[in-house]
C-alpha cells in the first residue's frame, strides 16, 4: 500500500488510531552467528515509528532505526565488522526500516506471523517475522510487542566474511507505544 493510500485510509477510518513509538522503552537488536565459539549481539539505541489502524481493519507498523546508534556486545573486532562497508555499512546507509503489511487485531493480541518489508543497506526485501503472544491485555502499552525472525545477510548484499559469519542473522524488536498528541 502506498503512503498516499495509507494516509487516505487512515483519514477515512472513523476509529483509526495512531500510536507513536516510545523510543526510550523500545529496542531493536540482532545476533550474528559466528562459526567460532563467540556470540555477537548488536543493539540500536535510536528508533522511531508508529502503529496505525484499528481493530476492525487491522494495523500497520512502521519502525525506523538509526543504524549509527549501533552498540555491539562482544569482541571489538565484531563491532568494527558489523559497522563496516562489508556488513551493515551504517555510515553510508544509516536508516534501517521495517514496514508491515496489515496485521489483524487477533494477531496483535494473540501473536502470529507478520509480513512486511525490511530495508537494510538501501535494499528493501520482503520479510516475515513472528509476533510473539503478548503477556498483557494492552500489548505495546502495558507490555512489549515482541517481534523476532531471521534474515539472510546475502539478501541485503552482506556477502563478506562467509568463513567467519553464518548467513542467518537473528533480529529481535521490542516495541512500546505512547498515544499520539492528537488522540
């Protein structure tokens, strides 16, 4: 759905809601699987986004992550590799984005598969993630909306370090919303 169509749908939907991401209570991280006995986890500290829609027509999520806010837990050389031109290339492509398709209200409240598009390194590819079953009645407000999945490095042009790093990168996103000022 184009941005214009989404904006029109939101304007015409009488119960449409827009909730803004609470960047201080949300997080995004990834885990790189090494062929060595090390674990490499990266965390982003700056993100924004919104949840829009309503229970009747479904919800869409847009998450924008500032790749330059990457902090890496693990060996120092792994932090250098993940920021480099051969991996995330956060200096050239600082914006990481996730836009979902329509998420039915039942999936938002009980968990399930979420399809959308992920943009890394300036490349946008289809992505499927699992929205975990929330632990509260108001997911995203009283508890995190937790999304996880695995993406292929190759799909986004990250083909270097094949002898050191496996192709699959695990992604975990924890989202919290606050009601937008116009609500």
